[in-house]
């Protein structure tokens, strides 16, 4: 029986592959003309893909009785049809996903005069992300980046936030990764992977400074799995100074946060509430399950040097209340010297943002000025940290 998405073979049909020919290129359609049609890295290929994962002569497409047939040419990294590695050859239908190493294309059929076009909003990107996601998780193909967190008074680096970047074609950014994870209901698994690799990569940082690692709100809906992942993380990295970030909007149950705080105390992991001011949490509620750090959302900080007196008074009061609760305040999203200056005057203890440094590989910070004498276990105040 012919699959519903396939087309009956016709002599006037032109087959096409739609996808990215390179990581930085827009998706485009390439018409398959001149069979056999060879895909590879070599200059003699019918379609050249400039990727080191693609073999010189990777795969061959043939037209047999109006049907498109694909065969692998002994490639190193494989040819996949709809996520299944090709053994021998297979018939392709319109709508199939063809993966050449890490490059993914959607197969299509066009009638009439063949032409190539750029497709700015093609569904290929989404299809590519879904088919690559399992590979990324299985191969742990993510790259840890780190953004410095600085002591406001000195601008010295006092810690880092671990941030993940995807290592698979089409899954480079956090948005792309979590969009694919959401479609597959795997946000928690992705968050755990990014956390583990972030701590592992932090071993290459030049000083034993606190590493802030993130959670996804989905993890708080399965607290047993979150607890298991944190215990595993601490077991694998028993001496790493860690701070777990929880999004403020996820702080909906005081009882749950108290239980989490008790677990973190047992595991010697500090707690930070992230993006304060973006959700529903209030200082009074936070006081019932106080964190060690409170990260003020970028929307409260952006353009603070141009803010009204009323806004400044509000923030100053919030920072003072935070300090009175024994919580370290951190201003996120600082991008200018002027914003830094105002935040320092408002009493913020820490700062984070492009003004101090963009997310980068661990090796980037080899020569950065840091507090090298800070203890592995960080306390609730700067005085405790640097005593």
C-alpha cells in the first residue's frame, strides 16, 4: 500500500532535498538533477556539504522507475532515513527525513520547471531538531559555557553560571534544544544533562569558585527525579561548590521548597532563586523558604541608570529587605558601566551580565582576576565567602 504522504511516480516530477547545506546557512531547496546524484564532502559530488562529519562520497541517489532510491557509499558517520540508519538501500518518499551524518533534509517532489529557493521559515528546522535530539542526549553532545558572576564592589570574579550549548546540527542554542525537548516531553532529561556537563566542564576553570547550575520548571513537577539527579551529581562531583538555581515562577509551594532546601543542605549545595520580579513570588513568600542568593530579573535592571526616583526607591527597598533576610542579592543583565554603578549604589552584592563577560568556554577565563582564596563552601554573605 502506498504511504499517504508519498506520490505516485510520474515522469514530470522533480525530486528535491530541503535543508541547510551548512550550519550558518538558511534552509534551501536543492533539485535533484543528473542521476546518479552523489552527496558528499568532495568537490566532485553532485551536492557538496562542507561538514567534517560528511564523507567525501557519502551517499548516492538514483531514480528507478520514477522512484527515488538512496544507498550509502560506505560512509563513516552513516546515512539515516527517518532516524533509522540505512543498511543497503531504501526508497524515499515525499516528506521523509534524510540525514547525511549530521545534516538533515526533507525529501520533496516538485512539478514543473525546477528551481532553487531560500526558505526562511521552513519546517525543516523543527524536523531537524527532533531527529537530532535523541542523538544529542545519547551522545551527551552538549558544550558547557560559563558566564562570570562578579563581586559588585571590586568586579572580581566570584563564581560562574553554567550555560549549555548544543553540539548537534540544528540544536546549537538553548531555545532550539528546549523547543525540541518540549515536543518530546524531555525537558527534565535535557536539564539534567546540561547540569551534569556544566559541572564536569567547570573542573577546567582556573579557580575553585562556585558554579551556578540551572533547573527547568518541569523538574519541580517530578521532585523524586530531581532529587535523584542531584544526588547523582553530588556523588560524581563530591567537592564541587555548587549553587542550584530555581526559577522564581516555579516557587509555588513553600512546603516543596522547604523540602528541597533540606535536601540541598544535606548535599552541601546552595540555593538561588532566579529571575526574581518576573513571576508571582514575593519577598514575604521567599522568606518562608529563603535561598542563599536572589537573582533580580533583567527587566528590573535594564536601563536602571535612566530609571525614575520611584523605581530606584523600590529596588533599594527590595535589596535592603533581601539583605535583612540573610540573602545575597544579585543583579542580572548588567550591560553598561552606568548600570553597574547604579546597582552598586543600590546595594547589590553581585552582578552578572555582558558588561562583565559573555558566556564562553572554560579556557577563556584562564587569566581572569578571581578570588582564589574563597572556600569551597560558600556562606550567605560576602563576608563569609571571603573570610
